[in-house]
């Protein structure tokens, strides 16, 4: 299978919002986030689960979130709330239902049977999920993956390191699987929401690895993630010059061009067009 292109729709910033918090749900309509994960799982206490589901369902029926992708993270089907969560948001105009702790394709099958039309995303946060990433990514209903690095670190029993050395194997396996099947894939959260430099470094690491964006736990993290995962002016300029030079070379019957002393082939033009498409999508979102 050839590598699929990364999606043009931006997912630079994907902000978790508790489904039980009225004010947070309202504020999210004005935040500069590309996507929102409305959380019914970890962010909601057990005695608030039912109220949160009702509140979120009513909010999504009536509130305008503009161009922001709307993703609902349900509780696991091994809980008393999971199946009803899934049914409540089937066909509710959301971009996807996010399933926690996906460890095998069977976890997706179980939710797919409850919501036959709604796209699915998978939380990748278990050791089994890392080992089964390729099979999970191949599921016909799956459209995105979200790295759950906190839960993965807990399961691995690893220590925190700024280079995330212990997590690299899992991150890489999921990236390979997502790219092989043309899925969106976003990096895990950075817990120290007041540590701008640490967040910037982790965003840049995730961007350089190939992630589409980063999940975030606080609105204060949005600007850094949006900047890190957006094409820079220099990247956009280079992409345009590569395309122009390659088209000129082709007109002259040549198969390659040279830009800034480097060979430019068709594979570089594919990447250049993806960069321009992403920049255009970000600009369109900012205008909406």
C-alpha cells in the first residue's frame, strides 16, 4: 500500500472540553482551536455522567461551533454509560465519536454496530493498542487516531523525559499505521499548561515526527500549537518556488528541477502541494 496524503483540513490544535461544564462549552465557541474533543470520559465524574451527556447533546443541537471539528469522546463500552453515550451522538452532526482505550479492531466493531453512520476515531493509549496499531488503522470506519500518552505512560510504567524516549516506539507505530491508511493522527497532551517552552518543544517534536497536531488541555496552549503545526512563511514560499521550478522543468522536457541548490522531483511537489493546501485551509478557517 502506498502512503496516503495527510488531510488538508487542519487539526493543529485539538482541545479537550469537559462535557459537563456549561461555561467551558460556551467559551469553546470563541476559541482559536481547529477541533474540540467534547469529553464524557476522564473529565467527567461518575455522578455527573448522565447530566453531562444530556447537556452536551442539547448543546451540540443548538450551539454554533463554526468550522471547528466536533468530536465526542464517549465512555468505554465496558462501563454503564458507554453504549448510551454512543447512541446519543449517532447522527448528531459531529465529525466523529472518539472511543477510549482501543486495543484491537474488535473495540471499533462494537461501537460501529451502535452508530452505523458516524465516523469513528480511536484513543491509542494501551500497550496492546500500540502492538495492534496497523490492524486498528485498517478498520473501514476509522478516520482518526488520538495518542493518549498519559495512559500509555502509566501502563508502561515509564518515567517522564523531555525527549519522550519511552513513548517513541508507540508514537512511531501509530504514525506509521495512520499514514498507511490516510488517517488523521494527533499527538498526546502536554500536562504542564503554564510551561510554554516545554509545550513548544513537544509540539515541534510531534510536528517533526509527522503528527497533524496536538491535543491540548487548556486554552492557553492554543497559540503555541497552532503556530507549531502551521506551515511557516518560509515553507510556503519554498513550496511555491518548487512547484514553479518543477513545472518549468517539465515544460522543457526535464524530469527534475533545482531550487536553492537541491534537486526537486515529483515527490517533493506532492509535499509542496500538501503544504499549500494546509496553509489555504488554515486561512479559510481563520476567515470563517
